C-alpha cells in the first residue's frame, strides 16, 4: 500500500529540486501522461505524452523554460490506486496532478489547472 501523503511530499520535493531521476523513478516505462501544458511545450503531442523517455524529455523542456519552477503542496487526495496532488506553482497558480498506479508504479497521469470563471 502506498502512503500517498508521503508520496506527495516527496513528489513536491523532487520537483523543487528539479530532480527528474527522483520524479521518474516511480513511473512505469509505458506511462501515459496528459496535460494542457504538454500541448504547449511539445508540438504535435496534443497534450499526450507516451512513455517514460518522452515524459523525461517533456519535463526537461518544461524545466528549461521555467527555471524558477517551484511547487507548494496544498493537499493530497487519496483514491483507490490513485492520488491527486494539489499544489500552487511559482506564480501562485493552483493546479493538481492526478496519478494512477498499478503494481506500485504510475501508469497514467493527468496535469490539471484551475479554470478561472468568466466575468
């Protein structure tokens, strides 16, 4: 059984250290990750990143583009074989990452961002 609270703390610490090896250590080689940010950073991806090597490439480019990237953990939401990690980024923007596990490894992930209501 995964301690999702501890996982979230480590996830945040690894991002703040910009340590991709630490981050990707718990991901399956065939992970599928979907994010609106990936749509912007990886041309032609339509926001879908397939495989750990491609995820490393995407996140490396993200860190290059945002050298001051920093996350503050806001909350951890536990599910069955999944966790939602709520955080604020270096600009104060609220976001969350939904990670789905199988065999102790992340097999699917979703980056999600707070949508501001229209005025």
